[in-house]
């Protein structure tokens, strides 16, 4: 490999959410324990981003900044090259992070008391941003059918038909179950939303992280018929590990919708460095991402065969996209609390507990695979010892 995915940078004391949380939860945690929770990467930043930012700082000031031609070209070029979809410059609404975008857009297209439809288990902030706007969440639970998560379309339609439901926040690819939705599935979701006047707020933050053999279908590629009912959220935050830059682009093809969103938005969105980081990522770092995906895919295969060898009874959802492995530990028969305590205290494994993504996530763990292999292997070995000891004591 040309790029470095083996060096582990310390993130202690620099304000990393997950590393700080780990220390807060257990101040005596050894220095070499790496949390595999929150979705950012334990990889060194792509060299073109590091070098580009250094040069920018050498040459330019950090005054008020807006999107440049180079910025639009980089994003539009990426969407065309990587996803085969044409994005028009006037569709852009930049936001400082997708969670902020979701919160804002839900506020624009709903009234307090409205229902927001989500497919659970799902990224937990979907619920939070709906509730922040005084909306209630209406859940359509994904079905686990023959070892694969699927949308329960009968249930989804029924919920979309409800008078209180005004907006759907959709996750494509889906965090945490790892599905990369097919064109047919996406079309059915888009049709049901359109037919029922449910605005489709589509979060494609994980769309650059697609494992070999799968293809992300952008919602914007399904045709103009859906354009008035759609906003698509994208970001290099996950794929290029730029979460701390909080740079996202929401594409809103409908002018009326766009103006409604812009009217209530702060004038400033990204900052001087995040605009640049987006350019250096999309324009100059594609080869890095390809290697990162290959590395993550190898981590996925490693983790799946580890479980197969030591705990064949454990179900693991096929990680078609994202770098988040969704692992079902329900066969151990622990309560949610016992499982969390065992993993944290005995295995020193700080993962994201499945229950945070919804009731159907109880008993599952979400393991972040974007880390050096030895870090993953060490965590799995600690987990194996703790789970084996637990089984022995039963
Ligand atoms: C589906 C999804 N949307 C949004 C985010 C967060 O996006 P941002 O950091 O741009 O707010 C995440 C982070 O894990 C995510 O998984």
C-alpha cells in the first residue's frame, strides 16, 4: 500500500470526543486502549489534505470565506466521477455538519407536533434532531430476513400515510446495519414519500464508503420526478476522516425548498480551512480513499473470520458500506447492562452499544473498523477472553 494505515496517532488531550469519553468513563484506562466507537477513523490524514492545508496557511489568511469555483468544481467533480450523478451548482446549501443540516431542515419543513419517520435501528441523532424540533418520531423497524436487513415496505407505507407524518430521514447507506440500498429499494422509498407528501431528507454521508461488490445509488440519480420532494446530505467527513472539519453539502434541487432552507440559515456555514479540506479531499485524495476502503474491507474480513472461528453462533450483518460492523451478541443471553459492563470492564472494549440506535439494536454492538489491524485484533482478543470467561461461568 502506498499510504499509511498502520500509524496510530494519539488523540489523548486534544479534545477527541471518543478518546475523552473513554478517559471520563475510566480514568485508569491504559494508554494503549483505543475506543472503537464514534464514527471517525484512527488513520493518519490523507497526505494531500495535510500538505494542502499547510500550504494554504502559509499563503493565505483566515478571514471570512465562502465557496470558490475550485470548491464547487471539486464537489461536483466528485459526485460525477465517483457516483455518476450531475449536481448543479445552484443546488448547494453548505452546512457546518450534517447533524446541523438535519436539525435545520426538519425545522423548516415540519411544525412542532408533526411526525418524523425513521427506519430503526438507525443513527441515533435522527431521533434527537426530530425531537429537538418538537416533532415525535415514528419508527419503521427494519426487518432482519434470512440474515439480511430489509425495509418493511408495508409498514413504511402505512406510517408514511399517517396524517401526522411530514418528513422522513433516510440513511443511505444505512448506519448501523451496513446496508447499501438497491435502486429498487430506493425508488420504493422515494415513491412512497412522494405519494404521501412526506419530504425525503436523505443522509448519504456514508456513500463514499462502499465495500467491493456493492454500488451506491444516489437518490438524485432516480430522476427529476423526485426533485421537489428531496434534499440530499453529503460530506467528506466519514470517507476522508474530516469529521472535525464539519463540512457538508446538502443538495436541494427545488428552488422553493432551497430558498425556504436558506432563509432561516446563518450566513456562514463552512470555515476557511474546511472549504479547503473539502477540495483537497475530493480533488486530490481519491487514491487514498480507495486504499482506505481496501484496508477497511480487509479488517472486515478479519473480524468476520475471527468471530466465525471463536463464536460461530454470532450473527454479523454484511457490511456492504460504512466502516461500522454490526454484531449480534444476543446469543450470550446477557442483559443490555451486563453486556456493556462486560465489554467495558472486562474486555476494555469501548464500542457503540446497539441499544442507542433503537430497541431493535439491543444486544448488538457496533464496531468501528477504521483503525490499524493490530488495534482491531487486540480489541477482538480481549473481547474473546471476556466472552469465553463469561460462557465458562454460566
Ligand atoms: C448517518 C450519519 N449522519 C450524520 C453523521 C454526523 O455527521 P456530521 O458530523 O457531519 O454532523 C453521522 C456520524 O456518524 C452518521 O452516521
